[in-house]
C-alpha cells in the first residue's frame, strides 16, 4: 500500500527533489567558487575585454533565412519519409507538399 503512494508522480518528485537538494548542498562544500571574489563574479565576461553594453548589436539578417531553409528542408524530409506510398492519394499529397516546399524555398532564396 505504501509502495503505491511512493510511486505516484507528486510524491516521487518531492522525494527526488529532497534527495537532489541534499546532494547539491553536500557537493557545494567541494566547489571551488567559495573563494572567488564576488564583485568580479557579477561582471559579464567578454573574452578578457571590457564589456560595453551599447556596442553590442547582433545582426540576424543572415541567420533567419538559413534557419528557415533548414527548418523547411527537415520538415519536408520528415513528412516525405513518413508518408506511405501504397496509395495514390498519399503519393499525390507528398508531391504537393514537395512542390509547396520548393515554392517556399524559391521565395525564401530570391534576391
């Protein structure tokens, strides 16, 4: 009877949470971070250089087309790999999906 209650998800979560909390506090004694300067620990790390907030402006204009291209091709590969080819309707659906992906990629890659 007790085993049924221990294996329920909320009780198991609480037990594992307490065990992990105890393990984290036990291993914190072995951590090297106790002797670190706390003022330097709160500063941002920028490869040994001074970190200036107003100069960092990342440009994602080249990233988004690549990310969409990657997503479209992988979704097309997933759908085509899982479509059964026994019937004509599913084959037509797969070909329509490929055609839509090709049109989407042409729109994405136009200059």
